[in-house]
């Protein structure tokens, strides 16, 4: 079952100091991050440790256990075959790396720990946020990404309530730490990707099948946007270019998106604009992406 996709929806805030909770627009969060807004309950600014943060929306349908298995979940990866069967994290290590890691025994322990990590799936919005973060922060700028629509087994057992974003602390989380025996999936609150949305930590066995698609779609650019962007680049005005970009994006993605779409000296402006426009279309026209996913074959995951 598909959920409504809305990158710009209001978020729920909760103050750690006074307990006040309330609904805000994305622009409010932007002003809050700049120190312009304060908690309506106690007047605290964002500079304090206990200051308000996004929290789960009590109206979020993913809080309903029965719906969790029926919803479609999403994941972005640079692997064309995620989630890999018989995944061997040590397969690509060179002899030199193995030696530096302390030998085969140590490598085996490390590999077992890698395999024991939870998988993560979330809303379509969270999957797109994740991809943009990876393009911006990590060495994935030129890598091909794949968007996966994840179908869970209908009988999954969902852990009660929700956890605080486990990746907030360590980046990765061991499945056993969030899903004790008898539990297949654990909901957690996102702070960084689709902030305020709920994602799932789960094992491979909770997934029945996936549909995958290379993203952004190869022919998804908007010709008039490309035209405007090329003109802005010809004027060599960074400001104009940021405006062209920002007009198409929700407030909380503008900062994230800019470096992901940064124009580098020597880039071909037309080609750059087409790539960037295709990337924007993941946000501005998700319906087109979902329609393309509908056409993809199912790949069975559970054996
Ligand atoms: Zn407060």
C-alpha cells in the first residue's frame, strides 16, 4: 500500500525542557535552526541541549502495527542487488587490508558483525533524503543509485512504540540490539532523513520481495528548468543558480541539495542541468518514479 508522499508536510516538535509539543511548518524549522524562533512553551532557543526536536506525529499511520506490513517501504543503495543474498562483506578485502585488520580470524569476526547489522527501510521521502546525503557527504557523488520498493512479509511482528534514531549514535545498529527474539521489525524516529518520519530497522528475513529502479530516471529532466539553469550558469551567478534550485525544493532540502548538485569547474552546463533536474524530479514528481517502479519485476528476497 502506497502512502501519500509529501516532502513539505508539517512536522511535530517536542521540547525536551518543558514538554510542550506542537506542529510547525518546514519554514519554521529553518528559522529555528537559525536561532530566530523559540519554544512557545518555555522560550528556549536551539542553542540548548534539551531544546525542542522533531518527534513522531501521533497521526502517522505507520504507528499502527497492522499497517506496517501492508505499507510499501523504500531504500536507496548503490548496490544493484540490495539486499544481497549470502552477503560477504570481506569478499573485496585485499590481502594487505586483511593483514592490517589483524589476520583472517579478526576479519571473520568483523564480517560476522557486518552481517548482523540491521537493514533500514523508510518512507519514500527518507530514501531520497538518504541518497542526497550520500551524494553530498560521502564518496558516492558519481555512483549510480537504485531505489527499492520493499514488501514485507504479511505476518511481521512489530516492536511496540518507536525508538530514537539509532544511527544518531553509531551510524549502524546490530539487529539483535533493536529486534529481540520474536520481533521482526522496530520502528525508529528519524532526525536526519525525512525528519520526524518513522523508519524500520529489520532483518533480511522480514522482506518478502523488492522492486528496484536506477535513479534518477534517465529522461526525467524538465527542459524549461534546464534552459533557465544553463542561462544562469552562463551569467556565472551563483545566487541566480541557487534561486533556480531553491524554487523547486522544500526548505529542509535546499541546504542538503545544493552541495549534491554543486556545479564544478569543467562540467558541461547542459549535462549538469539535465542531471540536476532529473535529481529534482525525484522530489517534485514522485508519481512518475512510482509509476516506473510499478513496471519493474519483483525480486524474491526471502528463501
Ligand atoms: Zn520548551
